[in-house]
C-alpha cells in the first residue's frame, strides 16, 4: 500500500511538471515536443482548438497498442495519467513567464522531460511514441530508439512545412532537452562504466581496485586467445563497475601496476546489488570529502 501511494504521488507530481512545461513555456509560443504530445500541439496550432482534446484523441491509437504490448497494470495507469494530464492542461491558467525562445525551448523541455521521466519511472506512460517503439520492436525487431527517432523526424519535418522552419528547429532543441532529462530521471544522475581488464598482474590490479578504488570485482577465467604478446594461455580476467567520477583514478591505479594492461570500457545502464560507489549519497559524499582531505 505504501509503495502504491508513493507511485501515485510521484505520477501526480510528474503530471504537474509536464503540464507546467506545456502551459508556461511550449504552448503559449507554439513550440512542439516529440511524440504524441508534439502531434497534439501541432494539431492545436493548425486548428486553433484546445490541446487537451487533441492529446486524448492522439493518445487513443497508442493506448490500443499498449493494450497488446504492455502489462494491463501499466496500461490502466497510463490511461489515467494521460486523462489527468489533459484535465490539468485544460483547467490550468499558468501564464507564460518569458518570451525568450531559447529559454522556452530549454525550460519547456526540462519540465516536460522531468514529468514524463518521473511518470515512466513509476510505471505509466504520458507519451505514446515509446509505446509505438515497443510495439514495433516486438514485431519487427527494429530498435525502440530508431522508431522514436524516425517518428519525430517525420513530425518535425511536418512542423517545418506546416508552421515554420524556425519553430521546427526550436522544437528539435526542446525534444533533445526532454529526451536527456527523461534519461536522467529514469537512470538517475549517477553514471557508471564497466571495465574488463586483461593483465599479467591480475592479482595486484584486483587488490588495488578493491582497496584503493573501493569497488567490487569479478574474476573470469579466459581459456586462451591471441593478442599483442602472441598466443595467450589460460589467464584470469577482471570485470568491475565503477562510477565515472572514479574513471581517471582507476586508470592511473592500473597503469601504475601494469601500463600494458588490456582494458575494455563500456557503458552500464542499470546496477542492482554489488559493491560500487554512489557519489550522490551520504557514503559517497564522505568518500569525496576524504579524497579532498588526502589531497590537501
């Protein structure tokens, strides 16, 4: 029950943030975002009619796809969220606070992205383009990102033809800001990378990663291969995940032990469990403070 109430509160907050982005920034200036919201804004501009009705109408096809692509729990939460957003937009009377086009594009995208991201994080969808991406990915195997990109490319091209090139360009900027903020809301502000390390001094590097960097490690056994030193025999391979803030210190630590170590770095989207540093936490902030004290 406590979890459900938390989800409802956060979804409501997300709807409020999204409606502020629309009513205080984008709508008074005719700027678009991507996805179903962008289509609703475009139709509202062309026909000079209340966007809240268009938002509901445009969302219907995407919600039909959601019925077949997503769980029923997510479907019903999404229906209620979209209806709530339309009601908020219809009855809100926020006034535009700036006429600077750059500020409108940036802060409109920021509020809208924060609202959509917070809603998605709690199991609901405010914009239908993600649903379309999931549906096509399930049926045709095309990546969700490519589907959304193509969808919005068509939308912004139509905006340039029907409204103006300038509005289309600012709308693209709004979409970029929105997309980035959505990622931050869903994935968090912590950024992690994974490292795979092959070295002749595996034990020394492993001990340094644990004791100096303060991260956990996993050791794989490589059966063999071919590299700079010729044919490779059986050896241990280190796998670890670190906060990107620690990346330079980690490389320096490894180089000090084995400058010829072979390292593969890759992005990590989600982490659960294990040992790693969350710098945006009390423990992480203490760790940063200790580093600064040592440097002094």
